[in-house]
C-alpha cells in the first residue's frame, strides 16, 4: 500500500525535519502530485502565479520511473524532443500516458506550463488551481545553432548596430539617424540660425535672458502636511456589519466593521482624493483583524504598473492598534485619487474593524507643467495666478523657467512687472488689448 502524501507550507518542518519539496507519484492510483514549492513563483500580486518547467518535470518523472518502486510500473509519459525542419527548430512534445493524472497542491493560484507542447492541462485533476497551457501549433525553439539567434541576441544586435552603417535613404535607419542628429530640441542653441529658418524664428520670439533666472534663483518649494479621509467605499467580497466609510473619519464612534464571506475572504476598497498639488506620504489607521490567527493585508494601487501592491498588514487582535503604512507618488492618479485595498483569506471567519483612517499628504506649489496647462485654457485668470506665483519665494528654477518662456511667448517684457485686467495686459512699455467672446480670446498689440 502506498504511503499517503501530505502537503505543508514551504517553511514548515515536522519534528523529524521533513518537508515535501519534489514531485511524488501514487503508483497504485497513477496520480502525480506536484507541490507548490517544486515550481518557480513568478508573480504574487494581484494573482499568485507559478511556472512549471515541463522539460525539467519530465526529467524528474524519469528519475522516479527509474527508482526501485517505479520500475515495476508503466511509463508516465511519452517525449518527443525538439526537431529541426527546414531550418526551424520545432518545440518538444510531452504526453502524459497510461491513465496517469496530475494533482497540483490545492490553493488559489495559477500554473503556467512552459518549454513544451503537452497535454498536462487535459490530465490535471480539478481543484482550485488554474492551469494555463502555452501550446501552439507553431511553437518553435529559437537557438543560435539554427542561425536565427536568441531573442536577447537579436535585441542586442538591433540596439548595438552602428548608426552610420544603417543610413540608407527611405529606410527606418535613415529616419532614426535624422532624429538622433537633431538632438534634444529643448537644449538646442537657437542663437545662430539663419533668417527664414525655424530656429531663427524661435530666437526672435523667445530671446532667452538667463539673467532673469539668476535674479529669481533656485529655491525650495514650501510644503505642509495635511490629512484626507476616505471619500467612497466598494465591497468586493464579504459583508458590512456596522458603519460605513464615513465611520472612519473620526475616532471613538461606530467602527466600520467588515465580515468575511463563508469562505473566510474579505476584499474591500476605499477611495481617497488629495487634490492635484499634493504628494501622498502615508496611510494612517486605527484598526484590527478579529481573527487572532490571521492578518489582513493592505494594498495601494500603483498607477504606473496598473496593479495593487502591498504596503502593510493589519494583525489579528481583539483591540485596535495604530498603524502607519508608506505611500509614494506612484500611488496617486492624475486627478489626485488614491485607492486602498484590504484583503484577507482565512480558513475560518475573519473580521476587519476600522475605527479611524486617513491619507496623509504634503501640499506643494503647482508644477511648471500644471501652470502651462492652466494658462493655455484660460489666459486672463491664469495669468493673474502666475503673477502671484512670481512674487512667491516658493518658486523652483523649473517654474521660473516656464514663466520666463511664457512671458516671451506672449510677446511681453519678462523683466517688467505684469499688470493684467479683464481687457488688457501691460508689462513695461509693452501693452496688449484683450477681447473675449464665446468662441475665442483675441489679443492685440497696442
């Protein structure tokens, strides 16, 4: 009679210091068991994904077949190695045969099958594991030996090619050379372009004056710390026992109490908005998870990677504790929005209690890009706003540069105070009239 197999967590050891780490075959029932620790973990958020190298898998099966116990039983699989046809190397084929089936260690994760065309997905016993096949009728193995080159070698050859050797007219190489020769347009010297060229026109319009930047100087941006409570709540899995997201705005009142579903899962999201001229610094909360054997994980949405990433955990306890989790600029959307997620997965009932919670952030002066965007949409009120910023010691060198270029683009004298009314703009001896209707704003040099 075969010895039963019991799966354990990778960091667990029995008193005999035993841990199951490799594949195991129940020869009597022809079941191949694959533990999670045998596979490579390639992703944890938002979905846990493991990768199974099927070529290594079939080699390990062969080792088990060659064992004393395995030699008495039929083969587990049939293998056809890579084959070169017409200069193309076709991928290997692995077929599970003789009524053998495969059972992956149960859990909520996915397995990606790599390095062969195979029937493993068809021979897998159903549980919570999602098995993803990469079979393809045209799947090939690219190696240097067939004259094609690996993906890395091809990439290195393209990006490492000498530009001058790939400059034939009408080709993409010629276009890349032309773009490269133009350099960075924002640091190009426009002082020596001949009349009639775009460079000369830019010189005439802007007439760059570095002395103004020296006068304004490069000073730090003033900032202060502010707190913002949740603005919305989304229940994904579980149920609300008491309170709502507004219950987290102040301490001591009714808590926002979330109960897991029958499977022991809690999954909820809170929305925050800190405005445009702000940088998030931390999530502050007073909370606890009622199941003392489990924890609830907190995530912040990363707008650069478009996925949630872990920022901290709420420990299981019977009383609230004060927690602070770090937040970074990538956790804020373009409109100042933040998304905070709490997720817990337990084998028994789990509860999340939040007494108070808010996002802390620092306020900063508007960036040069924000200033420019506002000026383009509503000239008169935004120029008044710019005038205020010009006299503010919190301006950075970048913002001062943008102000200078904007003065010159509008045809004004950047060294003179700017006076703006609803119908005119005056800077020194330069005056302009402003006429606005429902369709346009017309600016005329007086």
